[in-house]
C-alpha cells in the first residue's frame, strides 16, 4: 500500500479505510526502522529473523536508534484516558514500539491509566518458559522504568493447549506471585483465555475485564 500511495502514513490511513477498521491507526514513528537483536554472540537483523532458530533473545534494539516518535502518536498518548499495551509478541511487537525515541517519555507524561496485558502462553524463539514477572522485567530492562498501573494475568489454566502448541513445547505463562508482586503494579487475575484457541486471549472476555475492573 505504501508503494501505491507513495507515503507510509497515507498508506496506514488508506489500509484502515479499505479494511473498515473501527478507530484510528497511528504509526509509532514515521521513520524507517529495522529491528535487531542479540542472541548470545549473534546479532540478528530484521523482525522475521529475530526469533528464528534461537532459544533465547538477550536484547532487541532499533536501527537507527534515534528514530523519533510520530507527533500524532505522541499527542494521542498524551490525550488518552486509558492506554493498553499487549497482548503481543514481547520482543518483536511490544518492545519495538516502546524503544522509539520519545515513546517512554510520552507514556510516563500521559495521565492515562496504563494497562499491560500479559500473554497467556510462551512464544517459541521469544518467551518460552517466561513467567509474568519475566515479561515485566524484560520490558523494564529495555526501557528502564515500570510503565504500568495494572497487569492483566490469565487465571484460566484448565483449558487444554492446542496439539500444535504442545508439540512445540509451549507452556502457559505462570503467575510467579512472589516475584511479580515486587513490581509496583496492580495485578488483575481473570479468565481471559479463548475457549477456541487457549493460547490466545478472548477479546470479549478481555474487554469486559478492562471495562468492569479497571475502567470504572
């Protein structure tokens, strides 16, 4: 779409119109950036290559490192009443946006209630075996601060994992209460798992938890 419109920002807006997206899509930056990662002594370049064939990612970073936040995104964050981060791939979706120059500053300056939706299951090549506290520590190690007021954690551990997930060695993200409560955030444990794909969130369950237990 960017090639058709000749402009990335215009392409985002046009894609939203074509797909009939409710709401507004605002890119975190208008700069061309490449996601890179270190895994042991190896440096991976490019989002698709970051998690491929590795057991653990040490750190991710952007090139160029000084890509600035999109002013429209900054204004939206500063004007927001509620900011929800996640669910999503920790190293290849969530952290790249937080690493944009000026993003963390905008989030900290915003008066909005800030919520992190922790993933239900580990992701091969990224967060296999991670607990809730390890997700939060990874974010803090990258951005230097605790950003969230609330963390939503799935409490429904009774649903069987999909056969493909079991075959891949995927396990649920455990709530390590003792370590997690060392973080200065409020935890909300609730059944937010999809009965269809138990490694994913159920959008309706998740939205109800946010509206009834946070946005009151």
